[in-house]
């Protein structure tokens, strides 16, 4: 949970037509997470379907995965109607953009958490 929250707040973004990829360096092997928002996908079966499609697209590109990275895919609504081959090529292109994005400075996002029990809560005092 903590890795996921840190990645959401301090990860570097790379944008694609079907998703936004947030990533950051890690000491451990590559880990992958997905965000399929209930605001975008109202029904749970659609959220599950887009995550299954993304997992399968990542399996098809396993040989080009970046090493020692934490990856977070924030899925857009276009994934539902996209051709699978377009989805796979989008994942490949996004992975090719990572070295360039590593050269840009990190712009941390403000935490949205308001409860002190949250992993990303920061006291404003």
C-alpha cells in the first residue's frame, strides 16, 4: 500500500492514448499496479475487464519491461473499445518513452488524503 501511494504521489508520468503510466526506480524487481477508477468505469465488470486487457497486453510485451521499476497504469475509458494490437503497441511506445522521462525533473503531486490514518497524509502545519 505504501509503495502504491508513493508511486501515485512521486512517480514520473508518461502519457499514452489509453492510459497514463506513473513510474519510479526501485531496488526490487519490477512491480505493476492498475487503477481503474469507479468514476470512469461505473460497473465492476468493466473495471475488471480493462484490468484483464491491460494484464494481457503487458504479458505480450514482457521482453521490453523496464528493470527495477514500480509501474502504475491509470487506465482511461478508451481501453474498453481499443483494438488489442493497438493497446500492445501503446504499451511498447510508453516503455520507450521512459528513458526520456527520467531526464526530466520530478514534480511531486499534492496528497489528496485528509485523514491522518492515510499513508500519504501530510500535516499542513
